[in-house]
């Protein structure tokens, strides 16, 4: 009888270049269960996540990968300016490594030492309780290897606990909504973060909120809006922000877009220290939104898959206390020629 590991090796040979996430799906298991089966390459670590994040400050440069089903966000940087609270944390290095952590969703963590086409790779990989990757942190050629190995040794789990994986429940949103009240509360916002509380109060999804309000607050545009916006930003050279997240982590890029290249069903951005891979053919809904703040409204493009997953959000770069870029607003406004009825 073929073991889980043998099945993995066979599928990897049959599907070269496939992500571990995709191979696990072919096997009918979670990615966390797959990495546990790779016992010769993977080592369970102690799931003391605040302490682990603190320790990562010592290793210097790393590559951080945060993804969901439809987008992969890769950023090189360091874990400087780390702040951890009771339930969340952040690494605040705009234009470098910029992360938001939702630690209640973090469940298991492994170190992995594996062979790739480019040689040996070392990583630390965190998973949620559903076995899906939250964040993967890779050593680079500039990582302090002694500090990395010291971290792995300090967090090594001598007797790993049984991995428990549960199926993610489908979100249950309100079926009846009060559209006038939602619009009123939206217009009364003074900070973009108040939008999360609006959604929670009404138990609605982002798309439900968008559909409930007037077009000056949220309007739907066609799926080509992303490629059009990236081309405009690339040509103009203005700094934009790209958010990609999952249940446990959001990773943020800030900077100009240097190279945009479609390839094998993915729309890619290639910058020296940032890479985005996004399945643009899977974009089912694209929304332009305008949210009030004390510094004027903030404009974004938000992308969703058919299953409701938020693929990515794009904003113009803006510092606290400053109004939004005029150029960014003009770029967003130009997308409205593709408004959907």
C-alpha cells in the first residue's frame, strides 16, 4: 500500500512545478497534513507564535510568502518593527516587509528543508486549524544562517503533538439587509478600519455591502480592470499598495509596479524584492470602492473569486494624515468606463 509520502513523490513527479497546496488537494488532504508526512524534510516546531515572531527578528533578510487560492504575494525583507498584541500583530515596514497577523487563526508550524531546482531551500511554514498555509518564511542568500538554525533548534518540538485538522465552515451571512442604514453608516465613517466593524454589525460580506450602497461609494467594473490599472500605474510610476491575505495573515506591497507579465493563466508582477502571481481569469467580481476618512475618501479596487474569496485589494500609496494621490484617483476613475450594470 502506497504511503502518503510515496503518493506525494509520485504526484510531484507527474506534475512538476505544482505547488504543495495543489498536490495536497490532489491527494485529498490538507497541506499541513502533507508537510507532516514529509518527515525526512519537515520538523514540527513549538506553536508559541508570539515568541517565534520575536525570534525571527534575529535572522535578518527573509522572503515572506502569503497566499490564498488565487493569488501569491512574495516580499523580501526583515521582521523589524514587530508589534504583537493579545490577538493580532504586525510587521510595519512599508516598501519592505509589511504584514498583519491574526494569531487566533494560527495553529501549527513546521520547519522544512527541501531540494528544489535551485538547490536546497529552508523555510518556516505556519498553518491554520484547517490545514491551510497562513504564511511561509524562506531563508535567502542574505539570511543569518547561524541565527536561523538557532531558532529552529530553540523551537524544535521533541515529541510533536497529533496534528488536528478541521474543515472550514462556510460563512453564514444575513439574508435580509438594511441598505439605507448600511449606506448611512458607510458615509459616517472617519477611518477605513471602521468598515470591518460595519460588516460585523450587520453580519454581511463585503460584496453585500458594496451592492447595498450607491455607485459613488461602490460600483462594479469588469474583470479587465486589474490589468488596465496595473498598466496605468506601471506607465506613470506612481506608488500603489497591493494587499493579499487569508484567514491568518495579510501581506502588503507598497511601491511602483516595474514589470507586468501574463504567463500560463497568471498575471504576474516582477519587482526586484516583490512578486505577485494572480489568477486573473478567476476574477468573478471587481469593485471600485470609496471609503471616507478624516483626510478625505480612500479609493480601492477589490477583486473576488466566484466562491467569494477576496483575491486582492489595491490602493494608492498614502501616508497617515495625508490625502489620497490625485493621480491614483484619476487612474481608478478611468476604470469606470467598464462599469457593469
